[in-house]
């Protein structure tokens, strides 16, 4: 019988809820170092916007010590009308028409006509365009960051979030004809594992309420992930759900990230049955939490609930149980039937979304639906045995009667 084995049943009380959402955004990058200035060009204007050379840097060579022959040669060289390029620094801008300094054309020669810049976008438009592009890029990066932080791959687990209306509708709106058509015909590839019927035990009472149903599981557990679908579908026939959330099992255990529900914040209201769910652990990894197999703790059983676990989750009532350990999930349905492990394999849900699963619950030919609805009929039959076959329209349906017969429930 497949089931998860926790290290222990007790643990400190931890507030319920989903995992914390990571803070978006990274550290502000450090500014780049200011580039060192180059040498001041000879004979020209100091370029605008250039860096001032640091003290102790290279100094431009002086021409005062030149010989008469060298000065004569220098004066006979042709003048270009352009300032000399600065060595080692930014290229200086051309000197203004009326500005002093720089090499001037010799007298008698026409003044060069300034070349008009080619037509096109102005520098201001280009600058604003660049700013706009940067803003767009930043916005895209922020959106990607926020989106990725909410995905399973980014967190290492699937956060619990309110169940979408379509999922709730699928769970609570399974047609009676589907229950009756499926019966307990769980596909063989789902490796069916029916509940264990017990007898001669008093009706299960918890918190003064009879009959009661106790569920004990963990959000990280893949077998709990599979079984919750059948529990939710079955109990929807006896009452009303509110606060259901969707999540997934551990991403690193067997059958990783099996899509499921969680009962941590759910409420079930019924005139026939009281439901007591315990989600002992979350699916949030925490290596320091030794009570939950390396996941954060969540719910703590009451003393009354712990007494039920200690008595019935044992080899005395469950042939495959291990003394001193409680397998996930463990379910006591009114002391009429016990479930330890999943009624069908979590592998049936592999590769599906919550919407896929819930959306097919009206199709009795779907193998996943057959697994979930077959489980729900087993649970319904045990609940009916606890409620004196109430409500009658559910307990006398052919699907529930088929399950009661298979379990040999009187």
C-alpha cells in the first residue's frame, strides 16, 4: 500500500496559511568608475565635456625649447583648420566659429564652409527614444520577475491559492449519473486500494460532534494530493465547501507537483457529518523542521484527535500500518472505515492541471474521473453507514450501494 511516512505525529503549532511570496527586485547596481582624462591636445581648445586630467598625469610637451630650424619647419606645415586630436582621452568637439584658440587658416585663403549635418532625428529625439526603450526593457524585466516568482519553478513549491470558481464548480457539481455510472470501477492502472472496514467500534465523536470524520495528511504528500479530490467530491454530496484552495505536492518527492487541494483553510458545513481536517505539514521546504520531514509545520492535532490517531492508525486496525508511525493520508470515517494511503495512484494526475481534473468530472469514461469518483463512492458509503443512510437520495443511489456492497458495509 503506497503511503508517505512522516517522522512523527506531534509538532509545534504553526499558523495556517500558504507560503510567503518572495520579495521582487534585486540590488541596485554600483555605478561605474569615472574614466581617467587624457592629455590636453596641443594648440587647440580644451574639449567640452572632457575629463580634467588628474594631478601628476602626463603633461603636454612645451615648444619653447625648439631650435630656429624646427620653428621654421613647423610654421611651413599646412594648416588643416581642425583642432588636434587629444591623446588618450575623448575626441574633442570642433571649435566654435568665433572662438579663440585652435589653428586658423592662413590669410588670403577662403574660410572653409561648415558642412551641414545630415537631416534626421534630432539628438533630443534620439535621447528620449533611448530613455523610452530603457523604460520598456525595465518594465518587461519587472513583469517577468513578478511572474516567475509566482511559478512553482521559481519557488521550489506550489503556493496555496483560492480555488478558481471553475474548479469548485467541477468538484461540487458532479452529476448523480456520473456517480452511478462509475460505481467503484477504478481503472486497474490506478492500482485501486479500497478502504478498510472496521466493526464493533463506537461512533467517532470529536469536539462533541457525532458522527465525525477525521483526515490527517500533509500538503507535500503526493498520496494525500490524490485522495483529497475524492474526499472533496464525496463530502460535497453531504454539505457545503468554502475556502478550498489549490496547490500541489512536493516538487522533489515521488509523483512531483501532483495537482491537488488543501483543507488548511477550508470549511465544510453539513447537517449530517462533522469534518475535522489536519494538514500537519505544508509543502514549503524547511530543512530545520525535523517534525515534518523537512517541510514547514502547519496544523497540530488536538489531544482528542491524537488519541484517535494513536488508536486506529495501527496494525491492530490497519494490516499494513507500522506501529508508532502514521501514514499519510490517514482517514477515519465515523469509525466505520479507515483509509491509509491513497485509494488510487497519484500517477493518474500526472501532467494535468486543476482545471483539467475538475473539468472532466462530468465524464464517466475519463480514467481520472473514474479514479476520483470511485474513491468518492467508497467514502460516501462509509459516511452513509455513519449517518443512518442519510441523506437518502445519496445513500440509496446505485453508485453508493455498489461501494457499500464491495466493502461489505452493513
